[in-house]
């Protein structure tokens, strides 16, 4: 990684112009740790207030254009600070004016710096204004050439409105855009040309900025010894669009509200009706017949009748036996229940609020919901472990509080090392890591402890309708298709089928620069996934018990969790055939994020499946007569 990073044309190791990251700035960050921690904690989880936080400007008032990041178009996570390219500023980034954001904004890899463009509200600059001049040498020519041939794009923000532009173009490659409007393929045999003029067209309504358009012009060839002058113009024009609707132009209605999206929801809804019908059939016909046969046999009305010695009724003395690894099992179910509650609350919040308009708002909301729902995780795991008759409360508490955070920490540590090797903005600063640890220690762990105590005292009543035999029953041999591993793999097919269309929209919004805003769709898909998961795991559990295998607890959990296996397989397909990502950096980040996402999805679906099956099993065994 280090060799690859040092060979990277944008590696600023010699220039020292990249923002400090985890290891490279440990000493300087430690010296300033108390002050920066105070700033971050005072700012809270949301974005800190800036001078333009009111989004109102007086005529002639100075307005700043913030530069955020730059990177190859096809690799969304491979981003660098805007001044990693040798544009105009030769100062160290610590001396450049920054617009500090909140926790979510930093975790998304945003770091806004002053672009240096002199602008005032409603003040036109018709004649080109010189921003700076660049004297090209061999190193700068190589850097700009690499950036242009790899279609590097950059991002600005004006009054929190995003603006995108390209560094340059390759002569003769302008017509190679794909049907989806993405940049042409990397490389190109033409001459690289760098844009030297930016034309900003800004729309306003009263004292508010409504829209911003950026046009890159005046492409110039690159040659050592040549001097390029970067210029810009600003044009203000009145528009009638209201401030509340200014972000709608960034939303791709044709993509997210396409007919296929509605059809997928309808298809998933029909699948729910089908599965609910199957479960109702099991409950109303099969179980009723089983009850009738079992009770008639118990009453002894017909001594000559055949005795039914098979089926789920024969394992009533073992069906509520404690599963293997009860501490791990309780912690996984509690963590999954917490993630399900977090997802539901976050989706509801995003449905009611326009979170997509704020940098890092979605990440901040998810972190807040995760911290608050630690109470749910502790309650579910503590109550379940109490029902199992457990005594090692410290272990189940530590497992519940740390299983998922540890997996996140390990994954992000690997990604952070890669990002540090490339000096990318995706590297998480040391102070942000410290803040995350403080939040986990001071909020997540105490809430998990409180939830475990509540679950132990109020949710730990073992209301099993049947006693557990002292000696475990032998599990008979079954056909290969009735064995738990096969049932587990089959259990994830239908839940994945109910969400895979929505996975395409979510992946596209995350990896292809689209704002995801249809949280109403996502809420409906979340409900459909939960119902389908419960129904499928109930069918799997009934099939398992009917084959006299009482080991249903882990089977039901893993059956629901197996949905994540198919989502992970789909992510591989999406990476290979739906994106143009390339390089070690982007590949590691893509599959690192996908592994985290699938882990969350698997824990959530596993917990939902087990809790639904637990209610089903208790219900069917409550009506049988047993000695």
C-alpha cells in the first residue's frame, strides 16, 4: 500500500498539503487535543453554526465559496483535499480557513476550506477576475495530466448548496459519456486540457441563495514552463423558486420514482400476502388437525387407533431447551433487535425530515439512534438470557455492548490504514476517533447496562408452556434437504427477493452520487422485509420441528440472517457489472462498507426472525396436553 501510495501522482508527502490523519498527525493532534475536543463536543452531533447558518444575506455582503474535496469520478471514496492538486494555495492546510462540521460530516470525509474566490451577494463580476497564476513544471504537469485522464472532479459549497465541476477534459473524449450521464472511461488517447475559467451563475430570491450553476470553460494545454491564469466570473439573477424547494433540483425523480420501483413494492407486497397465507394455513389447518389427533390420543377414546409418534408434538420436552452458546446467542439477538430499532427510528426520522439536505445529517442521525437504542439491545439480551437461566451477567453485558462496535472498529481500522497510505480525506482524524470512543463509553455502555438490568428484572420471565426433560432427546436422521444448514440457506432467498430492487436504488445513491430521498419507500420495504423474514423463519422452524429436530433457536436466527449472504453476493455483482470502480483503494472501501452493511442486515433479520419464531413456538405448544 505504501509503495502504491508514494507512486501516486497526487501523493502530497513532499508538499505537506493534505489534512493531518490518524498516525501522521498524532503528535500535533495530541498537543491540541483538549481544545479540539471542546470544539467538537460543543458543536454536538449536528453541524456547528457558521456565519451563514441563517441562509440570509444583505446586499453586498461577502459570501464564501467553500472547496470540499477532489478525486476520480468512478471512485467515490477516493477523495483528497481540493488543494491536493497544485491550484493556487501553497499554504499548509492548517493555515487555510476551515468550516468545521459536526461528527457526521467528518465521518463522511468532508473538510471544507475557503476557495479564495472573492464574492458578494447580488454583486456581478462580468469581467473575468484573476484568481491566481500557476507556473507549470514537470511535476505539476504530471499531476494535472493524471487527474484529467482519470476524470477528477471537485466539489464546492455555496450557502450549503453543492456544486460539482471537472478539472479538465481529454480532447476527443467528450462524446464518450454513457447513457446514465457518467464520465467517460479512464485514460483516453487525446491531449489533456485543463479548465482555466469558472463561470458561476447564482439564482436568488429576496435575501436567500436558491441555486448555483458552475460552468468550466477555457480549456488549456499543459506544458512545462507555461503559466496558466485561473479566472472566474459571477452572475446573479432573480428566480421565483422558494427557499424550501431549492434542493429539489438535486433529486433524480425519474430514477427513484420509476415504474420499476413501484412494481417492486407491489411485487414484495404480493409476496407478503402469499407468505402470510402459508403461515395462516399452517396455523388454521395443519396445526388444528395435529391438535385434534393429539388430544384424541391423549383422551384414550379409541384404544385401537394408531398413535401418532412423529411430528413436532414429540419434541415438546426439548423444544425449550437452552441453545448452545447461550451468552453469544443472547448478545446476538439483543444486538440485532437494537439495530432493527435503530433502523426503524432512523427511517422514520428521515421520512419526517429532509436529512439529505445536510452534510453528514444521515450519519449523525444513525449514530444518535444507535446510542439511544442501546437500551433496547440490553433489554432484549438481558431478558432472553434470564429466561435461559443464565448467571454470567457480566459476559452477556460485555458481549452485547461490544460485539457490533468491535466489528466496526476492526473494519474501519483497516480502511483507515489504507486511506492514510493514500493521504485521502476518507481517513478518520484522531480526535474524531477519541470522540467516538467517549460516546461509546459514556452513552452506549451505560444504556446497555440499564437495559440489561431492566430486561433481567422485567423481561426475564420464562413463560414456557412445556417442561424441559432432564435428558435430551436424540435427533433422528433426516433427508439432506431437511438439515439445518440447507434450511438456513433457503431461508434467505425470499427475504432477499423482497428487497433486492430497493438494494439497487440504495447502492446507486451511495456509490453513484445520487441523493436518496424516498424514505417512504424504504420504510415500506423495511416493514415488508420484517414480515417476510418472520413468515419464512416460521415455515423453516415448523418444517424442522416436524422432523423432530428441536434445535430451532439457532436455525431460526441464522435462517433470517442468511439474507445478508445474498445481499453480499449481489454487491459483488453490482461492483463488477454496475460500476466502473477500479484500484486497490476503492475496492477495499467498497467491500469493507458492504461487509459492515451485510453484518448489520444479518443481525437485524436474524433477531427479527428468532423473536417471531419464539412467539410462534410458544403459541403452538401452549395448546397441547403433556404429562
